[in-house]
């Protein structure tokens, strides 16, 4: 399933880098500062939202998808080593 995302940054000074390249095929990079994490929540059981002091990131992931992915990670099938946060 294809997912969308948006990144909202409260101030341009917190955008570290934004790159759109005509030379590299389909390369886009948005790099900013989330700040300290204030909240992780599901909006209407459809959008995972990470709200920091400097930015908000939203990804259209349902509660079932998040739970399934966390379940895979518990079974050792996921990637990364960051601690899990209950959603």
C-alpha cells in the first residue's frame, strides 16, 4: 500500500536542508529539525503523527498497520534499533 506523508515546520530557520535535483532521477530530500518529541498519536486511527517542539510529521498509517509492524519488530523481523513507543 502506498502511503503519503507531510512535514510541517514552524519556522524556516529549522529547515536544515531542502534539495530537489534535476540531475539525479527522482531525488528529493527534506531535512529539518523535529525538536524534542512532545507527542506521538494516531489521528482518527488513520494518521500517525509525531509532534515535536519544532515540527510535526504525519504519515497515513492505520492503527492496524502500526500494530502489525510493531508485532513484526517484536518477533525480530523489523529493522532499526530504536526503542518502541506505544501508540
